């Protein structure tokens, strides 16, 4: 049994339905189908290869046929109120779904190996990948529809799960210490807020505010709102109503660079102008 392979499969099966559900509002499940040897080729396949921060070379490959990337693109855009959809729109939307899926996989692997793993860039691959060993997965939307896609991963990716050699006992010991600290941090509560927009006012304008005053923000009504944790923007999405309460359906996860940039900006920002 290959522990690394099994964990990667598990993360794919968990992360892709979450990404699809958050963007379409529908429920999906993903299950392993088996290794591909002489399966029928995927029509108009969109093949994505992904780099990860602590793996040399491409680590993960995901291939989807037109039936999948077009269907998911349409479901996502229609859920956002967009009726006229092109094939290019669908591929771009599928790429966003993959981005969120890979972020979830990286987070899962981080928890497994106790080292930070992040998406480090990816790109569409033109042409076939003959040296890649594909594995088939099935996406189910209830009992209504099913789609097949394929995934593959490099040996260096699965090697992250291999036991560390004895000669690197020092670094491993430090990682073990970090992992215990990380477990403690998981219990820490953080404030989560939703930003509909911002503006700057002069002090004289602030003093003029009273009941019924309107403050115009820097965001249009159709723009996504920002989910803020500890003064850092971590995601963007649309406002929804859940059992009479406001909520946010996540449509985009902020990259690590965006989170760092917004956090630093908040610490240096002056709220009002004299």
C-alpha cells in the first residue's frame, strides 16, 4: 500500500466537492474509479499541471473532458446570474475551481506532513502526457449526472509521506515541536468579519454624520465582498441568506501573497484624513 497515494486521493475526493459546492450551490461527491490503462480519451481535454512549494517539478495533474469543464463552468456562472456563457468562460471558471481544489489539497497535505505546502504556480498543458500514470475519478451530482476526470501525481509528491531518514533527526525534531504548537493554535478563536467596502472621510465630514446620512463605499453592488480574518483578506464571495441570517458564499480564496499584502496594508493604513 502506498500511504502517500492514498492520502492524495483522499484530499482530491474531499477538496473538489467543496470547491464545486461553494461556487455552484449544488452538492457533489467524488470517488475513485481506478487506474486508467486503455480508457477512451477525454474529448477536448483541459489538462492542468500544478507546482507545489516543496516539490521539485510538476507535482499534480488533473485532466477534464469538455463535458465536465463546460458543465461545471455553466453551473457556476448560472449560479452567479450569468446566462450567456462561452467555452472560454467555462474553461476560465473550471480553472478557478481547480485553484480552490488545489488550495484544499495543499492544506490537507500540510496537515499530513507537518510542513507548509502551498500552490506555487500551474499551467494548462497542451498535448498528451505519455509518461504520466493516470487514475480515474467519478463526480456525482446526486443521482442526476456523473462525469469522469483523471488525476496523476509525481513520485516526489508521494515521497513527502515517506519516513524521514535518521540522519536528519535535528530538523525532524524541530518539525515535531512545531506540530505540537500548531495543534495548540488550532483552538485559538479569530475574529471573522465581512467587508462590503471602504472609504476615507475628513474629520469635518465625520462630524456631519447623523441619522439618515449615507456613506458611499468604494465597491459596486455586484462586486464580491471580502472575508477578513485578523485584519487580513482571506477570501471573497457573494452575500447569501441562510435561515434568516446573512452569510457569504466563498467564490475566491486569496493567495498567500494577497493575504500578506492586505495584512501589512491594514497595519499601516490611516483611517481618517485630517
